[in-house]
């Protein structure tokens, strides 16, 4: 397979600096609303601050891939004496929990690094974090070319998981006929 | 579609259990904006003037403002309104934190409580689903403890919870409503919660808030972000550290407390301790403060660090902010930051205001020392020991009695003013630091300051920190410093005012009490109050606006920001008119409850050097400037200008406005 250059986008999270303001959640939901900045709803944000103030837990987590099934087991971390809830560090949109799902439809959310045309200098959450918790970094890596699952496909898979293949297929057929 | 606001209030009748989601009139935003403005209007319309604080009819409103839940920086206040058991006037303590945004995401601008519950309850608002739940198992629990217990019980880690502690349950007049690192503290909101048997209100919301012009709104915020960054890296020179930055007082960040401990009064606002901050204290207090602070934290959508998670030695964890760090130690004359951290934890769980409560306790200590409170007041009770004799033990014993309304605490829990009159036997003379029955900042100064005179006397909040802010607290000594300060001061409503600051001297004819002149004072105080009123309608933190020097929010950008959020077509004049309308309605409401010029007096010993003639002229001129008659009641002309003809009619019927007083 051919080698291609791939841009790796990283948000470095210095969680110790987080003051828990949730500005990242706000701007994320605003940026991803349609029309842009028309609505605000942190529940739609692709970044969530996991908060347990008295336990000194303020942890920004980004939405990752959708998964139709839970893991076989769960992990629980204790770091520097702080016990984190089960699956805290996991980025998946997963049936085991409510985060990273559209509150109305339950459809999965995924951080897209605020891809835009023209491209932004940095994702909105990074721009909006005035405490340098989130720092954006880019680098290039040489990787083997592969076909990545498109957003549409991810959405379809989750719809199939939720409603079953037959119903989704019927809906698509029906919509096609209308066209 | 509604913009900025949700367009719905939640109306809860605690007596019947009836809960209604009620659509609000969009016109209310045009006339009263939101937050405090619309809440005052609801109190005027619905609550009869003669309702007593503990009557069923004393409605309590928890309100968000028009900018909460939007990307507006630091728009995170929640305003609670009710007739105060302490002042008997309409109180509006505010808390920061995360509650108001969550409430709007749940789909409500306000929660309005009517009547009283027959048993202890908490309210669970989860978007469209609202329940009144049994809280009998939470009675006696701490205010902070209760919040986590409710989150666990509901399995809702992201719910925001406002709760009372034991002091609220016992209807202490300085009981607070606590919420995370914040609290609505002044004037006894916790007591009204307790009277209505509301232990807590929990809310979780996952719905949208709409912006009218999101692109324009975000442009304003982007400009503000640049300014916040600038201010955070460029503190104002030549002012005390606490005034040099933005945000609420950065009491958790700053460890050098020489200024507070040597300029504020210790005990019952009694002793100024020059030289207190010596070498030993300068080492011990900052070390102990830092030992207690686990992390600096903020409120919703605010980049500042006004609060802290406190994890001090074996003390249960809690969150703190502002001046509460020092108030208990200073009131108790205890030279120990260790005592301060420990006592604040206890007080936070009890749920008491950390400004007024320590003064009540210090007042009691003075009465003990003067022999007015005697052994019979300090003896053991059925469930508590006798009062210890050491300073620390005595102070904590008094705090316990007040929070539980036990023994002498039953009287002290009504606040200094009312307790002094109940105790009698000379106790009244020890009530020397209250205005309108409310304990003031423990500060006693030299020469009467005309700006502060007006602010202390006339503001409806009855608390200096809720009206001061944008104008420097004192004249700069050198012209060079003054010129540097005015050079970059776009927040001023009028550039010509810069000259006032340039001419203002620390001493002499161009110094207090003569300068700023009476006319200048009227303009400056009115401007500062107006900004607070805008903040309170938007529920923006005063720390980023009206309470600090050169803030991010000001009269020139506010109209654009509110217009972009709400769709209202506002300019400076129309915005001022709206908040003036609400401010005058608030005043009329308090006039209707008996407040007038006779009540508008700073404490007699607040300044050593008083100037009765200047003070009288100042008050008269300010009343005229505000459009009030010489009793402090808005005139018919003023009310009509503000489309408040119905208020004038009401005041006339009550004989508060008479013919010819326009």
C-alpha cells in the first residue's frame, strides 16, 4: 500500500491547570450549531469536563469513536490518590453512559478538531481556554494509505444499532423513492 | 423563538405540590430585561406590600439573567429574591457557580416558589421533568454535604444543587444558600428556604439556548477575550493588589493580607490593628493559606480563579471564595489562619453568610465582656456544653448556638440589630455597624467620603460591595499616576470625567469631603449603580464588570452584547432606561414597605470626621438627581418617564407621594 503524509492533530491537556469553567464545552456547542453560533448547549459539546470538585477532579475528555457495545469489563483509575469513576478516561460514545450523545436523538458526537474551510488555526476549545489547559499541536507522519470511515457511515452504523438494519434500509429506500 | 432567555418560568406551589411550566411575556424582556429586573417586577405585581418575610405569601424567586448559558464570559450569577427577615425589604443576594446556566439549559429562566411545604423537600428539575422529593433524610446535613448526597441519590453527577445547611433549616436571618464554591448569602435567603421547608433545589439541563446573532455575539466575546488576557497580564499599577486585577477579589490567589488585616476592623468592627502583619504572620499566614488550597477554581465560563477547593489538614474538604477567608479569625481576634480555615469549613456546612455572621458572634463576645450577656446565657443546655472561656472555643460555641438557634443563639440568629433590641440592657449601643438592620463591612475610616456616603446610604442591596467598583477608591497622590490611569479608560461614560480624577487630591480643598463635588458624586455613584443593575439583570459577575476598575464589561459594549444575544435593539440610552425602570421599581417596592430617608444613614462611627451639612446637601442633591423626592421616594414625574405610572398611582394611594412633590 502507498505511503502518504498524514497530519496528526493533538490537543495536549494539562488537567492540573483546569479551573473547571466549562468554556470549552460552551464554545464547542456554539461552533457546531447550525447556523454557526446560533445555539448553545454543553450537552452537545464534543469536549466534556468530568467534574468532581471535592475530589479535585476536573478532567477534559474529548469525544472519540462510536461503539455499539460496551467493553467486556470496565477500568477504574486511581492517580495521585484521586479515584476516577469507571471509564472516565474513555472517549467512546458507548451504551454504558450518556456523554457524547446528542441529547435529542442519542446520535453519537465526535470531536472533529473544528475542521473548517478555511481551516482554523486551532480548535475552538483551545482558543477559548484562557488557562492554557488545552494546547494544540500539529505534526506530520508518514502512514499507509487506508480508507477511513466517513462521518456518514459512522452515523449510519449507530442508526442501525439503534433501530435495526431493516428499518434503516426501509427508510433509505423510502427517501430514495421520494427523490 | 426566544433569544437569550428560555421564555419559561417554573412556578411551584409548595403547599399543594402543583408545578407549572409557564410561558413568560416577551414584553417583559423589553421593559425589565431579566434577572433582578424581571424578578422585581414579579414581586411588585404579585406580593402584597404588607406580607411578612415568614408569611406563606413571601414569594421566593431563583432567577437567571439574560446572558447566563450564553458564551458571555463570567455570566454565571444566580439572583435570589425575597422579603428579607433581617431588613424586611426586598433582598437580592446572588451566587456565582453553575446553577443559572444549568437552569436555562433545563428550559427555565426562573423558579418561583409560592407558599410553604408541610414537610422537608428538595426540588429536582431534570429538563421537562420536575419533582418535589422528600428530604427528611437530609435534615441536619451540611449545605455542601447535601449537594453531593443529592447528586449521588439521583445518580446525576452533572446536576447543580443549591442547598441550605442547619442554619437555614433553623431560619437564621443570616443563613445562606450554598452552591458549590458559591453562595447567595446576604439577608437570609437560607432562612426563607428553611421557612418553606426547601432543603435544596437540584437542576440538570440538556436543552439549547438561542442567540439572536451568534456571529456578532462571538465577535464581541473575542474582543473581550483579548481584553481579559490583557488585564490579566497588565495589573493596574499604584492601587492595592486586590484592586489591580479583574474578577471578584482574588482572595484565594493573594496571600499578602497586610492591607485587609491592618485596615479592616477586628472584633465587632472595633479595632484597627496597625502593625499586625509582622514578619512572623507574613510567614505563617501565607504558608497556612497555601497549605489549605488544593486548586484554584472558577465559576461557569470564567477564566478567573476567585474560588478554591480547600483541603486543609483533617478538615473535611470544602470550597471557598472571597473575604470569608479572613472574616472569622478577624472577628474572633484569633491570630491564626488555621482557625480561619477550620471555622470557615464549619460555617460553610452550616450555611451562613461569612460577612454578617462573624459580626454577630463578635457582637455577642462584646456583650459577654461588657457583662450584658451573663452566665445564664452561656450555661450548658439540654444538648450542648457551657460556653468555653478561651477566644476560639467561645467563638465556635456561639456559632454553634446561632446555627442551631439554641439558647442565646435563638436571639442572636436574628442579626445584630434585632438581637440588640431583644437583649436590651445597653446592648443597643453595641449595634454600631448596621444599615437598615444589616451588618456592614467591618470598616471604620477617617474623613467622610461623599461617594461612599451615597453608596452606603442609598443602595437597595444594603452592602457596599454591591455598588462600588468602577471609580478608584481614593485619589492618586501624583499627577503622573492620575494621567497614567485616565490615559486608557474607555469604560467611562463621558471622557470629561477624566478631568475629575486628574483634579482629585488626597488632601486639601480638592479632596474628600469637598471633592469630587456633590454634582460629580451624583454622576459617579449613579453610573456605578447603573452598571451593577445591568449586571444583575444579565447575571454577569460584578467582578468582571461593575465591581472592578477598568472591567471587560461596560456601558459602551453592553448594549451590543445584549442586543446580539436577545434581538433587542438597544443603545446606551435605552439600556439605561430599562435598568433605571427596574431600579426605581425596586425602590418604590421598598418605600411601600416603609423605607425612606430616615433609614438611609451610614453608621455614625463609620467615619471619625463627619460633615453633617455636606452630608445633608449630598443626600438631597442625589435624591433630586435620581428623580426622588426628599423622602427618597421616586417622584410621579420620574415614574412616568419610566412608564411606571401604575407605580406612581399606587404610591399616591398609600400617601407616599403627595401633590406637589414632582
